[in-house]
C-alpha cells in the first residue's frame, strides 16, 4: 500500500463518504462526484478514502427511493435475510459487500450526506457509542457556526442506517432547508465544510495532534415522529401552521399553534412541554403523513 | 339543468379547476380535494364548476410525471396521434374526453394550479388571446399583492398546455417558492385567493357587473430557457450563484454573477441586457439541466 495513506505512526483509518443514499438529495451526489474528480480535497494523512453514490437507481428516477428507504436496510438481520429482494434491499446487500460486511467491516468511519426540506441548518447525527465518532462531531460543532447535534444510543447490529456498516460508525450530515431535486450553493458549502472538518479531526487524531474538544455538549435525542391531522379516510386535512413553519429547534409549549386545518381552524400543541420539533414539513415524511419529529434536549457526553 | 348555474340573463360558463397536472405539486391537489368536499367555496352565479386531479398516476408515485410532462401533451396533433401511448399521452387523451375535446370543448375556462421551487411569488400565466382571459388575469393582479403576469401568444390548436383544452383558454397559477412533495400554508392560501379572484371576475362579467380593469398592464414574455454549465460528458459542474439565487424577476445585466462552478470560479452573465430571470433553480428543470428561463418585459394589452 502506498506510504502516503499512513501517518507517522503507521496507523491509518479507512473512511467512506456516501452521497445519494436518498436519490433526490443532490447535494451529496454532487459532492461525491466532485471528490471523485479531485480526490486531493479529501486526502488526509493516515486516511484511506473511498466515495460511493449509494442509491444510483433512485437518483436515476429523481426519487428518494425506488421500493423503500435505503437508509433503513442495514440491520445485520436484514442484510442476512435472503427473502428481502426489493431494489434497496438488494442494494444494501451490495453496499454491505463494498463497505462492510457488517460483521467484518472494510471501513472504519462513514460520512453519509443528506439534505432536508426543513429549516434545520447543519445537523450532525451521531448513532455510535464510539468516543472518536462523538469527538469528530464535537469538533465539527466547534469549528462551524450553528451546528445542531443529534445523538441516538444504538446497537450497531440492529442499527439500520448505512453508516452503521463502518466499524466505528459515522456521522450523518443533514443540511436544510433545500427542496429535493436541486442544488443550492450555501447548502453545498455547509455540507462540504462539515466533511472537511470531520476529516481534519480524524487526521489530527491519528497524528496525536487533535485539539481538545469539550467533555460534553448540548444536543437532542429523538423522541417520536408525529402525524398530521387526518380525516376518517386517512387523508391529510391540515398543514403546518405558518407560525410553526421553519421554527425547527424552537421549544414547543402546550397551546402553541401547530396545524392549520382546511377548515381554517388552528390545532394547538397539547403534548409535553420542553420538547423541540425538527424535520418540520420534511417532504420525505409525507408518505407516512408525518409532520415533524419531536426531540428532547440532552447533554451528549464523550 | 338547475337554475343556480345560470345568471340573470341565462348566460353561463363552464369552468374547470385542475390540480396535480404535475404529480408532486401538492398544493393544487389538496385545493381540488378541498373543493370536491366543499364545493360551495367555488360556486358562483352563472358558473358551472368541475374539478380534476389531472395526473393521479404521477401523484401516486410522488413524481412530476411517470413517462413525460403531462402539461406538454395537449396539442391537437398529439391528442389525435394514436401512436402516442405513454402514461401521460394516454392521460391527455382521457382528459381531452373529459374537458375537451379540443375541437369541441365541454369547458370554457380552465384554472390549472402549479407550484415552483423558484422564489417567484404568485405568477399568472396567460396563453390565450381571449380578452376575457386577460381581463380575469388583470383582475387577479389588481386584487392581490405582487402578482406577476406572463403572457404568451399562442395558437390554441398547437398549444400543448392542459388549459388550452378550454374554449376560451385559461390561467395557469404558479406559486413559489415551495419544495415538491409538500404543502405550505402561505402558498396554499395565495393559490386559493388567485382562483377565488378569478372566479369572482367571471361571475361579475356574466352579470355585466365586472369592475373596470386597465387596458394594459406590465408583464413578461418568455424568451428562452438557459442551461447550467456542463462538462465534456454533459454533467452539471455548477450551481446558481448565491447572489442570483431567489432573485427571480430582477433584471440581469452583463457582468452579473450567474453560476458558481465546482472549481470555485464564478460565471458571469454575458447575454442581452434588460432580460429578467424566472424559474431560477426550478427542480423540474434539472432533468434537462436548465437553470432558469429568461423573460422580456412587455406590456400586455387586452
């Protein structure tokens, strides 16, 4: 192997950057293509980099997925279930051979690049218990303005996210607001800078030159997805209330306007106080009539 | 026929409201459903109203279209061409039986409801030479704030828009910015108000009570669609420049930033001065790598 991929101590890490896990989120696809053309931008001492367009069939159709969401297909159980034969189930098994296998991974760390139609800015989603993964996220949060951290305890084998294939896990970079099926320069740049900062941290870590990151940072933990109002036939009968639209991460209190019904009536939040909404009016949630996710403020510890 | 659809003079008009001509533009679909449930909102003296979800197959898949753009399938030649058998070509022929035929139309006037990812506010597109159609558009422009009028001379038989099926033609209501695949309350309301104002005008016209509208109003005429920068393999290599993003209808002058290339370079506008961009970064344009339309300011005369 070429010497350049080793750091001074001969330690190295294998890192994969994935875009297009959802086929109509173009930002990650175009970043991956850019880095396939000019790999120097992602090269770092001690890191061996690979890139992947995760769901080219969905990208071809300009859809999130063809049969079902690729980013829920990576549990060990599903990867090993020969009866699962949808486009995305088969693609997950292919990716398991390319980056995994889950039981014996070829890569240590995955950056998975996503976008959202919600006004969430730059969010970094951590599914791994590994301190290095959390440290890389903390570094990104310190380096870039207005980063929001999501943390989810997760058992690697049952975790169904693509990034759970990596030995240490990885980070899902989620930037918005942006419509599906297009590029915006500022979203592209935020996503690029998040990956750059993450790669920088891994490089410095391997060289024993990583700067201190805090022992803990504030973040959010997923509580539940909630549904739009429906009629007796299960059809949508309301929209996000204009006063809630674009207010991701702002605490919801009982009595706050939540939905505007077709009838002109307002539905008010009646749930637990102190939770915050995220993914408000995310287009990809509409297939299940989900209107948003509710999150709980937490302290994330290394 | 029930008397309520006749005005005092016994004159009446048949009007159709169509949503979902593009299957992932949900605003029109949900407005049509609302009016199917509560038709009183669109009932007007002298008008016989019908509503139509134009492309349910595309809506089912949450895509603009299944095989090709339904809103380009309504020229008389194509409607009468038995060799055209795509999902949308067949659906156009069905709609021609429901609302047309183009040679002998069942409806006089069509409102066709669309949305755009571009920051275009409320635009009203007039394809008809009929003064009544222009007057209805002028009334909407006077009644609602910040309406932009598009006018296109068009020969009804060769016109391939859905609304060209109607005897007098119709108005395409185009509201943005909104991502595909979701609803926003303010876009929904703007679209609703535009249709309400249009119906009000038709009702008043039939009762000989229509208010004066100006003899002419400023608007825009389509000049051309222009393409994103591509590499030698035809792949996109640039994005809308941040300084141009969301600046629909603001004049472009030679030397204005237009695209930001992957390399970080800026491409400047080099075309004719005085044109204005519209549909900047419209998601539906990406399949052809179109970045925007250029429009010429014109005076629209009745």
